[in-house]
C-alpha cells in the first residue's frame, strides 16, 4: 500500500540520514587513524608519526597537569612547568600535542610560544617553530587524525574555562569532537534574549530586529550583498554588512521563528526554524559561543546551553542533544540588494543601525589569502574558498554545486538536477528545490566548510 510522506517528514528524514552519514564518516576517519593517509595529505603534511595506544603513565599525567592546568589556574610559568614540559616532550606521544595547541591559543609570550612549539615539534617529529605555530600545529594534528590523549576534555575544559568565564556550561561530554574546538578570539554572547542593544565584549546577536521596506532602505547600495529568506510568501533581506558584525539573528518571518547564524569564516548564512519544537522543548535562542570547530562558528542555545553543530543544525551536547533535537532549515539566497528587491518588491530589510556603524568585507580583506584558522586536510576537488550551493537529497546524500558553473548553466537555460534536487535562479542567487518545487533548505558556503562537515559529499559537476 502506498504511503504519502509530507515534505516536512521527508526533510526530517533527510536530516536524520545526513547525521548518520556524518557519523559513519567519522567512523571512517577513526579507522583511517590506523590506516594510510590520502596522498594529498602526505604531500602537504608529510607522513604521520607513530601514535601509542593506551593510558598515560601517572608521571605523565602529573606533568600534564603541572604544565597545562596549574600554569593557567595559577597564572604562572616557573621551574615546575619547565621540567614538566621537558618530560612531556621526551614522551614522544603525539596525542599530547593537542593540549599544547590548546594552551598556545591563549599564550601571548613569544618565549613561551617558542617553548611550547619546540615541545610539540619533539612530539610530532617535525619542526613546527614558525610564525603562527599554533595554526601550523593544529593543521597537522587535524590532517594526520591524531587521536586525543586519555582525559583530554577534562584538561581542555580547565584551560578554557580558566581563561574565558562563561564556558563552564559549554565544555561537557557530548556528540562533539572536542579536539576540533578552538577559541575564535571573542567572548561568549550570554546576554538575555531580546537585549540586542545591551553592550557586551562579544559578537552581539540581534533579537527581533526592526525592519523597514525596500523603498525606505536608502542606506543600501544595489551591489551590496544580502542574504535573502522567504517563508510562507514573506521575504526579508539580511545585509551582509549587518551579519558580519552580528553573526546571529533570532527573528520571526512568515509566521515562523528563525535562528539565522552567519559564519564569516565559512561564507555561510543559514536559517533554522526554531518554533514547532517537540513537546517539552522551548524555542531555542541561538547565540555565538566564541568558539570554532575547523573555522566554523560554534552556536549554542541560551536557554539550555546546549551546543549545536552550526552547519548541520543538530544539538550535540546538553538537554537538547539528549532529546535528539534536529532543526529544520529554510533556504538562504546569497545575492545583491538590487536584484533581491527587484524580484521581491515587498521584501523587508533590517535597519541600518544593526550594522553598528561598520562596513567590513572580510572576504576581500581578512580572509583574502585563505582561512585564518586551522582547517587541516580539505577535499582537494575544489579550491578552499570556492563558493558552492549545498543541499541534501531525499536519501540524505549531501551534494554541493559549484556556484560559478551552476550560475552559468542556469542562465543558459540548462537544467541542473541531482537525484531529487533541482537548482533554480532566485533574484540573482540560487536555491535548491525538490522535484515537486518545495524548498530544500539550501545555502551558499565555501567549499572547505561544506566538504569538511559533509565528508563524502557529491560534487556537481564532477
């Protein structure tokens, strides 16, 4: 007997399948720890050092605590720490280099950075003493799939929470690879909901932002980049100029609540529905934690301090992870203001004041020469900063469409399809639709970001 499955059910199934695919890929990566690395990794980073199994000796555990925990909690680096670091370097256990990297992220002393990078070099059997030694070290650890040492989260938590208040509820066990988590250089945004204008030493999310009509938005130029979202026939533009300094908006559009994270490092704006939650779950209020995973922002729910995988939209720690919460996604169209308002004349747009008087364009300045945070090994099929349109098929298969080629093909009247996914032009941007025309929650991103959070992704064209 045929069974009709709603579009929302298919979306939830696809999201669930994507999570399973990701988990299986993680198992593949773990298996790869003991196997041969891809040729492109060896060519870039060299051969991986031997990695021991089993627990750390009691003496080594004491040395780790002295060098990496006591030095932070006591704000001192003395003879005990020097001796401890020497014992760690002599162990030749590459796993401990993860903790060295965690401490290096916060160190400002050139002398201590040299000492730590020297110890890491001894552990990995490769000279890493150079400019941005922390980034170079972390890239190697990621690319070589070096496992974490036993007790890693406990030590990392003490380092991070001793330096930055507010992370004590963040660093907990969960479905998250804590090796990949680093500091993004900003503090956590833990202001109460709807306190958009309350000052903070953080990247301040905008809650329930005021909007104006397209005719009133004289502050925007036609070639300004915007992220367009349409829900139930109601459209809104989120200017990149605002999203570069806010990075998170909690909004309501078309009668639906949304959480809209923007990762400047990944070139990705996404829109998650935060209403119609399962029983017992309040609307998640999304905030920026100040942390990164492989150059992607780590977002969390202000109500429960549950951490979300920003790119995949599922909770990975805390009460919401225990309830297996997966957020549904709406499409975000990246385009320019002139074409968006022409095709969506009834659109609203955020007020200029949310830009805080700034007009950054990180892509053409800060990130112009590549990612500024460690990303390790990246699928070599496209350049790291190549724009793609990403979507999930009905079977849960992730697929990336090279934007430049897709745009040329669509403008030439060609059809672009992959399984049930169909690409369509929208106001100078691109959206993915199902074969029946329903929304698939696609968005634009840099290739390095999409491919590392969707390992094994299909690529169009190949």
